[in-house]
């Protein structure tokens, strides 16, 4: 899928399942709260694409890509903070 977790770092198989479930929950929520552009930029970023590559593929300026990633980061941080409480 889109995430790159080192599942070998979990000592208990149950931890692995919980982590996968948590990731799926976060991914579902991110699909809800991110704009279509933010989602596309996030997926491209997770695939290891450069800002320049993303800008070309999405027909946007590099600064637009940077701004979108900053919004993604803020939204993800806010969501994770809410989950902790």
C-alpha cells in the first residue's frame, strides 16, 4: 500500500495488527479531511517523488506543492493530537 512501516520492529504479532488497524484508521480519516490536491501530493510524497516531479505531474507550481504538504502536516498533527485525548 502507501505506507512504509518496518513491521519487523514489532516483537508481538498482535502489535503488528493493532498498528495496521491504526494506520488504516488514519488513512481513512486523511482521505476525509484532505482536499483532493493535498491527497495527491501526500501520495506522491510517500512514493518518494520530488517537489519538481509533483509539480509537473499535477500542473502546479513547486510552491503550491510545498504549501499543500504543509497543510497536510498541520491537518495530520491536529488529527493525531485529537486521537490521543
